C-alpha cells in the first residue's frame, strides 16, 4: 500500500511538473503569435503603401 502511494505521489509530481512546463510553453507560444500578428500587420501596411505608390506611378504613365 505504501509503495502504491509513493508511486502515485511520484506520478502526481511528474504530472504537476509537466503541467507547469506546458503552461510555460503555452505562454511562450502566445507571445510568438502576438509578435507574428504584429509583424503581419506591419507587412500588410507596407504592402498597401507599395500598392498605392505603384498605382500612382501607373497612373502617371502615358497611355
């Protein structure tokens, strides 16, 4: 009985450790998602500006 409790305690400790590890990884991944979304927004804005400039240049070309 005591051995079973020791084994259960060990498994519980491992589970808690794994839970903390997964939580930390989840937080890190969430930060990466935010950074990627910010980079995506910046690139989209830059692309829109390039498109606008290209359209302006295209409009200035003789027909």
